[in-house]
C-alpha cells in the first residue's frame, strides 16, 4: 500500500512515520525545502519522544520518503492525507487556505482514483470545500477521474504522539464512499491489535467529533480551575476535591488538574474556532465562551499570588521560573501560560530567569526572546532569585533538593502553578508554598 501525507508538522510527520513503521510505503510532502532536506538528514523539526528513531529507521529502509513535489508523490498513492496547518485567522476561525491549496494541487495532478482525507482539524463543511476544490481543478483540465474525500481527525497528544498513534483509543473516519471505507479499513488494520477501534460516520460528524472532544477536555480543565479558585476562598483543598470527584467514573480522574490554564496548539485554537462556527450558524456556545474566559483569567492567577506576597510593584525583584513549554515533554511554546506570566512579571518591574529542559531554544528564538535570562539548569535559575515559580511540571522538577533551592533563593517562597509540591512538607522545610486552590 502506498500513501502520501501532506504537511510535516506534528500530525503529518508523526502519522507518516507511524504508517511507515507498520510497513506502508509513505511519502511525506512539505513545501518547506529546508524542512524536507533536514528530515532527509535526520533533523527533526519538532521534539517528540520516539519520533527521531522511527523517522530515521523507516527513511533508511526506504519505506518513508520526503519530498516537496506533491504531484509526483500522489502518483500510485491510494490515500492522500492533508495534514497542513489551519492557523486561526483574526476572528478566531480556522484559516483553510493551506488545506484548499493542497486539494487544488491534488486535483491538478492526480491520475487515478484516490481518497483525500483531512487530518488537520478543520471546521465542519471543510470536507465539502475540499471536494469542490478537487472537482474544479479536475474540470479545468477536462479530466474525469473518480475520487473520494474523507475526514480522519487526529487525537494524538504532544509528548506522547507516537505512542498515541500506534495504540489509538479510537480512529474516527468520516466517509461517504464504500471504496474509500475499504481503503481506510485496510490502512488502519495494523493499529487495532486490541479489537476494532474504527468508528465510521458521515463527514460532518467526524469533523465535529474532533472539536467536541477538545472542547470537552478544555471544559473539564476550566471547570476545575474555577472550582480550585473558589476552594481557596472557602478554605477547601482543591487536591482533595479533585480526588473526591475523580473517583466517580462518570467524572473520571483525568483532565481535572487545576493549574495555570491550558495552552498548546489545540485547545485554545479549537475552542475559539467552534465558538466562531456556532456564531456563523446563529448559535451561542455559552459554556465554551465561559471556558475560554476562565482560561484567560487563569493564566494570571500565579502572578496575582506573587503580588499578594511581594506587593504590586515588583521592581528590583528577580524570579526563577521553572518550565516554559505549555506542558512537559514538548518544546512547543504555542499559547504557553509561561509567556503571559513572564510578560506580567516584567510589566510589574521584575526580572525573570527561566529554565526549561527542552523548550529554551524555541522560547528564545520565537516567543520570549531576550526579555528574560536563560539559566543552565534548574538550580542555576534560583541563584539570588526572590522566589521560585513552577510553571510546567517536567519530571526533573518534581523532587528537587530543597536544601539547595533554599540556599540559593533569597526567600524560601515557592509559587507552584501545577500543585506538584506537598505544602505541608515544604512548610516543614521552612518554605512558604502557594498552590492553585490548595
Ligand atoms: C490535546 C488533546 O489531548 C489531543 O487529543 C488533541 O489531539 C490535541 O489537543 P495536547 O494539546 O498535546 O493535546 O495536550 P494535552 O496533554 O491534552 O494538554 C493540553 C493542556 O491542558 C496543557 O496546557 C495542559 O497543561 C493542560 N491541562 C491538562 C491542565 O491544565 N489540567 C489537566 O488536568 C490536563
């Protein structure tokens, strides 16, 4: 079986490499020549555990190829996945220009039946637009070649992307063509060793499923952040409340950890986009509007606590900040709460020293620049700092030497944005600990 995957971002590169890993012939296509050259030389455009090994192994075996030539790649491909970016436009709706440009090029260059499946997160009705683009391009060349469109949203989590792809909970496929359904069944067979995980449905439902899943997860987080903030006011402990409610399987233990707000490339963008879709259809998604508001406010909660402790004017103060990426095990800085936290500290006159095990290059290069100084390790961050802020819960921050931290900091104060430290234990060591809702 041969397939083409267009776009070598998170979704495209991980999907392409994992399809090759189970024996499928894959061509990964991108317009970015530098990225493609890099991949041929084993240089990954993103940090993702396990990705480098499978890319290198499958490239060496010849099953995984990289190219900038889409027209050439799709010859002989049974399926073409569109996994290019859908950046949010000014108004929050997903911008489809890259997706539709790919569809147009497929229409201009295809020579045989092909299934064109969107893997990018795209608003409901995009399937129809993709179909129209291909049809128009075919008509322009006077060609009459059959094709099918499908929607195959990707649910992988950054930091666990390879694992999620190889062992999916479910595979959602929206399709309206029997032959395409057969192709997709065959393609995904190797990933379902534990029984049938494919859910076939119509195309709009598949498109909607992706948004509804992310919106529900974002809702759990904002709900819990709201409850945690109230816990603090009434003297309850959000950690206890979390355990108490999570033990009800209808609620579940996952995604109810309060913190500094959700970030990343999916939740913020998808929540905004589904609200926008609602508006376009004259429907107000009120719960999700609140989810977004709570999340925006939550990014400020940690600095509010800093100000409560040190006063509103932070000039002359330096803060040590552990963790920059939006979550552990990734170098992704998109919508990372650390960006907002750093800006707010600087605005109040403070200096910031940051450290992240993986994301510092990305942070300095694109998102934070030289607004802060970058430390060489976690302890170096604390040298002469007035307090420590934990923003991203990387494993290496979980059990630091508090003795060393206490000696390096000017004051034994910790602002724990992810509730990973034991307040009582830190108290016994002479630290003041501020958590979220505890
Ligand atoms: C998410 C979805 O999980 C995935 O299925 C989808 O395909 C893309 O979006 P990802 O953005 O990689 O994946 O990260 P995820 O692990 O879901 O975390 C999202 C954000 O929520 C992070 O900022 C994280 O810190 C935050 N979070 C998560 C919490 O604040 N509390 C929690 O309990 C869980």
